């Protein structure tokens, strides 16, 4: 079973990052976290589906550092 604490950790980090850009809608925020890097729409959506929490944490921190 996965560590249940990962949920709060991820959501807290996401919340802190979102507060830096509060006018952004949730969908905008999430779509800005995953780099498109020339991926087709289908491949990009697979990234959203397949990413593990550590991938999301890294993306959230990177995005937060840029804003």
C-alpha cells in the first residue's frame, strides 16, 4: 500500500504554489506543471495519467520557483 501521507504533502505543496498565482484556474495550473516539450496531445495526456507523486512534486516545485 502506498504511503497515505503523500496525499497531504502533495496537496500542501500544490496549494502553496497556487497561492503564488491565485488568479490561475486549477486546470491552468495543472496544465502548466506538465511540460508539453513537443509531445502530441495524446502523449501529453498520458504523462498526466502516468506521473507518480514524485514527478508531480518536482513539477510543482519547479513551477513555484519560476513564478
